């Protein structure tokens, strides 16, 4: 990788890494598919393969590889370990979509909807498809651990990375649960919310993968700055995602634009808008989130309130602060320049989708 | 443990092991509970703790410990590793009960029903409870890996045991999936069925735990006889469980006696009964399994057919064969007598619930 800060160099670097990660995923699924010896579950595993291979920007495994290289790791066995986090992504998305009753994911059918097509016109079809999707998610989390266990690394480094993987999945699980409580109408404070985001996104998308890469390279000390970078940039990424979720198009979001609102998601955008407004408007926000199935008119009104109340600017301000501050921590890390430059660029890239 | 074959000695041994396993589970949950720092998910984890601690005969962790001791393992750290399989049991049962829409487990409310009590009268309560139960199951599988990762064993032994744990969960997942296909009305052959049982029960309940114990003791070769014992006795255990499931009382089964039939479960009892009968009776069996919600009269008629067609005797015959043959393999194992004697006794104990 060049150590220039040119966009194109970094995009080419990411594209190249993505290809190697996809190759490793294919290798893994080729091995797993051979072990399934009945045609029915064979179809489910084939669908899981397609689901995992066809979507996703591979941000998390790319971060595992980048941290590994930053701390001196050289071999290509890192790709076999890095796919573990991508398999956990399939696990989370599949179960998430069942929990949120989402029909779409990445612009395509969600996994349980795909299973409906596989099983055809059986008795109790919808429930059966959900049940099989629960099993597929359970298999994906098992594959998550298996892929890392099978990767060619010394036992001590592998155990460190495995412990971090366990931590990532645990923290993400707590976040998902809290998210469900929030959707069911339980009021969260701004602090609860930041904690939820920190946990669920920052740990899972940034800090966790970076630490896994570091551990696999044998680096176990002096990782505080890397953690700070992960937490700050992860938080910015989640806030940015919430903004896209409200103001983006269906194509940008990957599901219908009203999804977040219909799910009653209590984002910082909503909480801050309620803080900044008075009785009537505040009640409107609250009721719109509670009742679901928002009308076009109310949806536009809600967006207008979020923008005009200063809530949108507040999120934008935080995003900029967190990214700037995250970048500074990279400067303090004792590691290779090429990957440090990549991580500095990457922080901005993550929040660059326009809104 | 005494090496006598007296029932009482073995029962006392199991009771003693059970206590140590429960202590290790308590230690683990004490640690985990402290890490959850919001009250909502705190309640879910507390419920998971109660669910895991209050039920189950601890057959699987007892087998891990027995194999460990049989191959010379001495320390008490084995209990911290053995609970991993009990945590995976919570994971499987929680997700299973959602998939099967079961309200009861071990004679108490199933986990998603318990969650309904926790969340109270929220919007979309039933679905929210199921969603949170999916998350709780996902946390339990993460705890499964964490408990083994944190146990105090040398890295190489731990990695071997972890790989076996991954294998157990994978094979069980395939079995569960096939089970769902079967419940949705897809016809399974007798071979499919034996394979399903071998996978799901034999691997998960017998072979897998025994291998984990062996690996943790550092034994990695000459395990064929132990595997054969596990497969045969596991198969017998599943067949016996199917018999109890049809002919047992609610107390013996832990859920309503008609559950298996209402779920359309294609047990060997049903398949053999269909093989042994003619058109009308065969159609009756098939239709009863397909339509669910069986009447008292039809349920009694079904049991009578299974008994009189020779199908019940066929299962009984297989159970006896498998147990006898499993016991013989123990004789060939190069390990300590005390645990070998226990495993010989244990094979009979597993299929001793009366019917």
C-alpha cells in the first residue's frame, strides 16, 4: 500500500483487500458445504454462502488486516482469520431481520424471506422460514468461531483473538437487546443511547476488529490509543448511519427510508429534537415513533423538525469532533506508517456518504 | 468414585458432580452479571442465569468430567470448562422453543414466555419477547465459548476442546434444521432419521462431551472406541426419548404429552409403524402427524397402533442392542477403571426412565 493520502490509492487498496477476503470466504464455504450431507440443510448453507458472499463492504475484516499489518504481521493467513468477523455479520443480520421483521437487507430479500423461497408451499410457511433462519444464524455464529480456530496462527495469539471475538459478540448482543427494549417503547436517556451505540457499533465495527488484528500480530500492550480511535470513529459512524437512515434514499439505506421511524428507533437525532422542542412538537415526535407506519406527510414533517430544531446540526457536530479526535490518536500509535495513514483516511471515509 | 457397580454409588457420584458443576455455573454467572451495566439487559441475563441453574440433569458436563478423569486429568479446573456445554444447552433450548412455539420447558415456562413476564405490557409484546429470547440465546452461545476460553488449561488442549465444541454446535444445528424440515412436512427416510438422531443427540449429548473431556486431559489418539460408545448410546438415548415422548406422562416429558405428535415429529416409532401397517392405518398416522392439534381419541389410537404394529418393540430392541454394544466398547478403552465402570453403568441409566 502506498503511504500517500490520495483517495484513489486507498480505494484501490480496499478493493484489493476485499477481493482477498472474498476469496477466503469462498474457500471456507467450499470446505463447509462438503460436510453437509443432506440436501435440505445443504440448500440453507448454500443460501448462507450466497448471502455472505454477495453483500457487504468488508469494512470489519479490512480493519483486522490493517491492524495486523500495522503491527508487523506479514502472512496471508490473516485473511482466513479475518473472515470470522464477516461470518458474525451474517449471524447478526439474519437474527436482526427476524427481530425487526425486516423484509429487505442490502436492497435484497432478508434471509428469512429467502428461506421462504427455498421451502416453498409448506405448512405454516412463514414461521418455518423464520425458524430455519434462526438455525442459519446459529450456524453462522458457529462458523464465526470455527474460521478463526482453523486459521494458521500460534495458539496463544489465536486464543487472544478468540477472547476478543467473544467480547465483541457479547457486547453487540447486549446492544441489540437494549435496542429491542428501546423499540418496545422503553425510554432511553441520552447516556443510555451513547452507551448503546458505543457498545454495539464502536466495539463491533471498529475497536473489536482492530484489537483482533493487533492480537494476531502478537501485540498485546499499548493498545489504548487504538481503542480510543475505534470508540470515537465507531460512535461517529453510528451517528452518521442514523442520519442516513432518516435523510437518505432507499438506495443509500438499503431498506425503505421510513424503516428506522417505523421501528420506533430512538436515535440521538430524535432525542435531541425532543430536547430542543416544546410540548406539541415534542409529543408529535414521540407519538410518531410509538405508533409506527408513518404517513408520507408526517415523515417529511419529522425530518423538517429534526433539521430545524438544530438536532441534525448537533449530530453533525459530534460526528466531526469524534472523527477529528479519533484521527489524532492514530498519530500516537507505534506502528507502520502505511496502515496508520490508511486508518486516518478511513475515519473520514466511514462518514463520507452524503446526506 | 468407588469402582463398584452399585447404583447408589453412581447416583451419589453424579449428585456430587452436579453440585460442582452448578457451583461453576454460579461463579461464571456472577462474573458475567457484573459486566452488564444496564438494568434492562441485566434482567434478561438474570433470567438466563436462573433458567440455566434451575433445570437439567447436567448429563453432558458430567460426561466431560468423566472422560477427563478417565484419561488421567485431576484438577478441579475441569468444572469451569465443563459448564460450556451446559451453556450451549440453554442456547439450544431457548431457540428451540421459539422455533417449536413451545410454552413449556422442563415443566416450567419456556424462555420467551418468561421474557413476556419481564417486559410487561409493551407494544407488540409477544414478538418483542421472542426477539429478546433470540438475543438471550445468542448471548448463551457466546457464553458457551467464553467459559471454555477462560478455563485454566494449556492453550493446545483448550484449542482442541474448542474445535470439538464448534463441531458439536455445527452438527446439532444441522440436525435442528433437518428437524424443522421434517416438521414442515418433508418426508424423511429411515436413514435420514437415524442420521438426524446420530447427529443431533449422539454428537451433542454423548460423543462430543466425551471427546472434549479427553482432549482437555491431553488425549488425542485412540479415541475410536470412545466415539463408538458415544454414537451407540446416544442413538439409544434419542430412541428412548422418543418412546417417552409418546407414551410418557406430562411430568416425565416436561411438556404436554401430545407435543411430539402435534409438532408432526417423524420419529422412528412413526416411520416403522407406517412401514408395518396397511393403507387406511398408514394414512391415519400420516394425517394425524400432518394436521397437528390431535384429539384425545386419535392420540390413544395412535399409541395403540404404534404398540400393536410391532413398532414399539422394534425401537425397544434397537435401544437394547445399542446400549449393549456401546458398553462393550468401553471395555476396549485404555483408561481408568473407575470412570470406565461409571460409563458402563451410565449407558443403562440413560435409557432407564420407564415407559
